[in-house]
């Protein structure tokens, strides 16, 4: 064997120490509704050291879990840096989960400390007595702590803890394969499952985010993660920003269109990531009231299929949306839809509405019935499987062999892969509509419907049908003041999709129900239909 390079660990602590020193003067902005708090990376670095010291004093040792129950703000970033760098494991709790899921997750991960935003005390207080392993609650900022009392936990003020801890911390050298952070899937079926990120996976994912085929982050950027830091690590943007020396603009709890527009105008981010529903709201707001979004050079969007109409709407105001695909299990970003440089017109759009091209370092394939690997010809439809250094190898204390196949993760997503590495999803395996033995893509139908000028949102689910086993039910949200009929919508769809795919069942609803991470909650729609709660109009 030839002797090779140093075995220097790929660790979050390395990213932190580099970022807070080399880019010590770069700022982290936290929005407060009518203004902002500002801290430099150098200050964040010192505060992370104090936080690590304080957590040590509270007894955090080894790979103990330190949970956060926080919005996107600078203190959350401090925890993102301090907890893994001290060797402990950061557990970002999704504050939008149902209380019993939250209790399940915190107990399953055996969280020892919870750091909570003052504004979220009422939410945490409801579940705190049931969090069996939690000993300490650390409150960030203002907030009445009375509701947290009586749960048998020790309460602390974040700023007091930091003030009482030394400004330097002896950061340990960690094994790059050791756990750095954990995040639970949102559990659309059954209990949520824990995905544990290693230092190495977080480091490599951050580097990938800095490449041009992903987000191309650099020290010229100001990054606005709208996607919550409790949802798949805000798509890895916080760590990648520290690595790139990009400024961070944190929205805290101001996620509605109007404050977001104000924040973008005031802080001029260059890159901003969020799910489609957030951007759709912002686009509507901008069209009605006007907003200057010109600072944005790139808007990564994903989490669910990005409607073409949304991308075109943003194109019209000079803002570029780029679709990305991934899941909690994939750290999360795995594909990004930058079209090939040579592509124009239709071809360019085909690439843009795909889920994107696989990033360097990962491998993907589609698998059909009987686990047969299908060709990457852009035609063969099957379940997508993926492997690579930032793809989970297992779920924490929850064996689920059905999710893995010869070292590949079965994603539960169904689609095609082109010879040039572009993934196009037609559905999630559980949302595919099987009509008379043929597949209908709910995503495709939704995309076409949402391109109608009077449709705000559209969700399509399969419902039982005597003749065809299953048929699509289209639930649509109509723009205020507009009037459309199922007949007109069918007319609009014909020519865009095959005739046999046209839905005959239509429901007009005020809003599509959403999951804790802002995706269409099709489970709820199916249940409402089954319970006869939806007023369904039938047109043949
Ligand atoms: P959960 O699986 O619990 O909803 P995740 O946030 O991990 O939580 O979701 C991952 C899933 O989101 C993917 O498997 C895929 O179905 C969907 N998804 C993510 N990005 C896209 C995209 N660009 N287009 C279509 N679906 C997407």
C-alpha cells in the first residue's frame, strides 16, 4: 500500500473554527419583525464556546442529546455549532408536530437538555412533564417561564448560562463517523424515525452545497434559510454558510409573506430556500402589493414538487427558482435542477421542472417490480434508490430493513432517471393512483391544475372506484373572486394529459391541508373523502 494523506477528521468543529475565525467579521442577522439583531461570526464563535462550557457544567457528556425547540435565529446557530463540536448530539425538535409525536421523539432520542425560544414556551410547556429524560430546560430570550415550572426540570436562562461560562472551550477531537445531529422524519406513516447525521456526512453535505451544481455558496452570499432549522437542518444551509463565509439572515418566527418581503428588502439576501407554499404566498403578495426581491440570485425550492407556474411567476419578476430534491434521510439535498448550459426552450424547462441532477458523490437508480434495476433512460418508471456518504444507513433504534436494499436506501419516491442523471418524480409510492392497472401521476395533474390562472392550490389523491379500482379526486382552491367549474377545469386539462386521466371527482376547498413541514397532507384529504366530509361534484 502506498502511504497517503493525513487522516484529519471531517468534523463540524473544523467548519466552525474555520468560519468564525476566517470570516469573523461576517454577520448573522436575526429578524425581529421591525428590525434586526446582529452578531458577527466571531461573536457567535465565542458564544458557542460559552454554550459548550455551560452545557458541560449541566452534565452534558459523551454523545448525550441536546434538543432545540427553536425558530431560525442566531442562538439556534450557536447550538448548531456548539453541541456537535463538543461531541454531543444536536436534536432539532419540530415544533409543528402533534404533541404526542413530540413526546415520542424526545423520549426515543433520550434528550437530556432542551433549549427553547422564549416565544415557544407555551408550546413546550404542554408536553414537558412527559419528556422523561429531559433534566434541564434552557430559555432563550424573553418569555414567561411560569408554565415550565412544576414539570420537575431545572430551568435556566440562556444568557445567564453563557455569562457564567468561560469564553474558550477545549474542543475535543471527534471521530468523523460519530453522531453529530439527529432529526426525525415527519412520520407521514407510523411513528417518526430518527436519522442520525455523522460529522463526516454533515461536512461533505456542506461542501456539496457550496458547489455550483448545488447552491454555489460563497463569501459573496447572504443566505436566508426560510426552511426551518428543525426540518432536515434547514437543508444544510447553516453549516454550508459558515463553511463558505456567507452571511446568514435568519427569519425567526416571521415566515408569512409580508414580513418575509420586508426582511428581504431590508437585508438583501442573495440565496433563500423554502418549500413551494411559502414562495407561492410571497409571489401573490408581491404581485398585489409590490416588493423588491431583486437581491435574490438563487431560490432553491423543494420538499414537494415545485409547480412550473410558480417558477414562471418568479421568472417574470426576475427571480430564479431552482428545484431541489431530497429527504431527511439524505441530509437532505441530493439533486438540484440546474439545466444543462446548452439547453434552451422546452428542453430547458424539462430540466427545470425535473427534481434535478444528482450531485457528485451520490449514486441513484430506479428499481421496478421484483427489485429489478431499470435502465436510466428517462422512461422506465420505478422506485428511486440512492446511496452515498450523506445518505442514512439505518434508523436510530428502529430497524426497518424494508427501507434498505443491498446498501441502497429505498426512497419511497417513484420516477425516472435520465442518462444524464436527471431525476423526474411522478409520485410518492403511496400517492400513485392506479386506475384500471395504469398509473396516473398525482404530481403531474396537480402541476397542470396549478398552472390555471384561477387555481391557487390543487391536490390530487386516489379514491376507490368500482370500475377502475382507483380514480383521481381533484381538490382545488380557487382564487378569491374567480369562478370556475369542474367542466371548465376538465376542458383546461384536456390536451395536456391523456383523456382517461381526467378526474371526474372534484372538490372545491378553502385550503389544502398541510403537514408539519408544509407539504400537502393527502392522508387528511383521503380521510375527509372517506368520511363524506368533502362536497364532491362528479362530471363524466
Ligand atoms: P417526510 O418524508 O416525512 O415528508 P421529508 O421532508 O424528509 O419528510 O420528505 C422527503 C420527501 O419529500 C421526498 O421523499 C419526496 O417525496 C418529497 N420531496 C422532496 N423534494 C421534492 C421535490 N423537489 N419534488 C417532489 N417531491 C419532493
